[in-house]
C-alpha cells in the first residue's frame, strides 16, 4: 500500500506521521475534571424513590439539592469543559 501525502497551502502532511494530540495534556486534565463535576451534578439530582408507589412526597422530589444545587453543579461542570477546550497554555520560555 502506497503512502499518501496531502498538500495543504504549500505544506505536505503525511497522515501516518502526524500523531500529535489535538489538545495539550493540561487541557485533558481540565476536561476530565469537568466530566467529573457534571457526573456529580447528576448524582445529586438522583433519588426520591418511594417504597409505596401510591404516595408522593414533594419535600423529597422538590428539595433544594435536586432543584437548585444539582443544576448549578452541572452548569459549572459544563463551564469547566468550555474552559478546557478554549484554554491555550502559555508557551515555555
């Protein structure tokens, strides 16, 4: 099988040799932290089950943790993800 090269704006790129990651290692750490924060938000939103399906307890379903805290934590996790994608590390001197 012959090696293919791609010419782009005067530069030649060999797809088999160009294996650089899209983001630096630091960005992937931020991405992982954002995923963990989003997962924590969804875990905070879980619960509210009852042993009796005919009873409804609004204080469990509409608690501060599920209605206010969990969505705030999820949005913060998504903001961490946006930061991880947009962050450009400072060049080393």
